[in-house]
C-alpha cells in the first residue's frame, strides 16, 4: 500500500515562497511519475505540475509556469514543489499524487492512482 504524505504548507504573504514536500512510503516510487494538484475553496481540483520518473522532464500549468518548480529525490522517495512569488489565487489545498506504473508525466488526474491527504497553502494579500 502506497502512502503519500505532504508537508510544508502554511500561511504566507503575497510574494513569499514555500517548498512543499511529498514523501512516499510503502514502496519505492522511483519508476513512477508524480504530480501536484490543488483545490481552492469552492473550486474543482486542478493540475499544477508533473514530473517524470527520472526527474528529467517536467510540465506545468500555465498559471504557475515560471513561479513553481517541481523536483524529486528518488533516493529519499520524495517529490518537491518549490513555489515562488506566491499570489492570493494560489491559496488552496495542495495534493501530491503518483501514477501506478507509468514513468511518463501526465496532467490528467485520472492517470494517478495514489493521492496524499493534502496540505493547506494560504497566501494573504
């Protein structure tokens, strides 16, 4: 059973930075692509970023491109989301997800089999 645990969320001001972490346990996910998604209050969950199994390829939502960076440390079974220049519209619960057996990254939620519980990010104006 794969478990994903996010951490690093919090309350920050506009323009600040945060780094989210997602640690996997239960099995190694070094051959699985990973992703970050977010859900703002009253809205559907949306794609943020995805990274392939080796960390050599990443893809971002247009709304975060140039501000957020996804990375992974397979030795630690952990994926990160570095968030810079945060805006109030970035306020959401951020979820980490892992694909079941694919090394290819994907922006589609339905491609992900494992999900964390989420971590709250709040950006004040």
